[in-house]
């Protein structure tokens, strides 16, 4: 192969984005699932992730038969879905020395995909049926099916200290609680409600509004996701009820079938002096244990 040329026959013409690329950085910045969920590499379209459930070991005296464990080994099935799009780019724009056109397109695409992916994983209210709107069973749907009366706290009034404390208490009482991996996930609209929370004496619950961001609640990391909003179908701009989610981040499984990839063609739009940029990413998502999470939902402003 000649020097300076890219072999587009590799990986069917798609070139994976490098870890430090603007597209990967945009993904991490806009997706809590990408940044915090447990990652599982997928070598095929579907993958079973084992889930081990057993009783605790017991003390056994010397010479006594060792008892059998009451063990269940099942699995969480991840199914990868492909997100893809083609952009028609002007040859003149591509040759513009002032703008890195291809990276700009890829960065903005990755940002929108990341927000839509978060919404699909966190906030979609309908059962997952594999299509674009409901690709997976979201965390909201899974928790609602598990115990909507307790693990989903809904409030139409002001957000209170008890709302957040009770939600954290539910996560802490789960057998899947892990202090080192517990995280709060908030939609940006929830941040003002959190800042405005007052004690019964009228004092702010969080007295330092200029503290570090994304900050923490009760000592656990607080991260922000635009996807933490209820939505009938996954979208990059959800407008439903904002959510505050707390739980063990390792119980959210992010199946990685392929990283963000792109391919460029100068032949397909030859008659228009155009360039086609094709981008895609393949992901699967599942909640390993619904009881590991609790949700505070703000049902009105």
C-alpha cells in the first residue's frame, strides 16, 4: 500500500475512532452510561452475561459433610443495536482550511447519539421491543416493573431532603449495594431543585452552591445526564419528567459491540462534488438487578 493512503478494505471500510478522538470525548461527556456503566465487550450480536446468586458459605466442622449450596446461575442477555447515519458534505467545506469538517460532523453526531443512548438506557417508559424508540428495557422501565410503589418516588411538589434520602436508603438496603460504586445520576433540571432544598429550619441542605461539579450527594458522586428523563421513545432531546437515579453503577451493563466508526466515500456523490461520511456504533444495554436502584421523579415543575 502506498505511503499516506488508508486501506479502506479493512473492517468493511470503517475506521474506528481512537480513544482520544473528539468523537470519543464527546461520547464520554454526554453519556453517563458510556462513562460509568459496567462495560462488557461483545464479540457477536448477542452475549449472555452470567449472574451468580447463592447463599453465604457456612462453617463446617472437621469430618462433617460439606453442605450443598443453593445456587442459581442465570444470565443477562445483551443484544447489540446499530446506530448509523450518512452525512452529505460539500467538497468545498471539506477543503476549508479553517474548519476540521469531518471531525466536527463526527463530534456532533457522537454528542447527539450519546444523549439519545442515555435516554434509551435510563428514561424510556415503554417495554423494549428492539426498534429505534425502545431498543432496550430502560432502567426506568425495569425499576417500575420491579417495584414502582417503593423504588420509584414521585413528587409533584418541592423536592425534599426525605425524597433523596429515602431513595438512597432503598439502594443501600439492596443486597447489590456497593458503596464504592454507588452513584447519583441527575437530569440538569433536577440540579436547581437539589440546590433549593431546605431543612425544616429553612436552611439550605447544600450550603455550598459553588462547590465542585458534578459534585456529590451524601458522599456519593453526582453526575449529570440529559437522558435521565422520562420519554415514550428514545430521543436526544427528551422533554418528560426529570429523574434523579441512585444505585450501583455496575448493575448497568453497557455492551460494546463496536466503537464509533466512520467511512468516507468520494465516489457515491460524484455528480454533486460531494463527500459522504458514514458513521455507526453498536451497543447493547441491560439492567442486571432492578433492586439495586431507586428513582426520584419530578412529575411537575
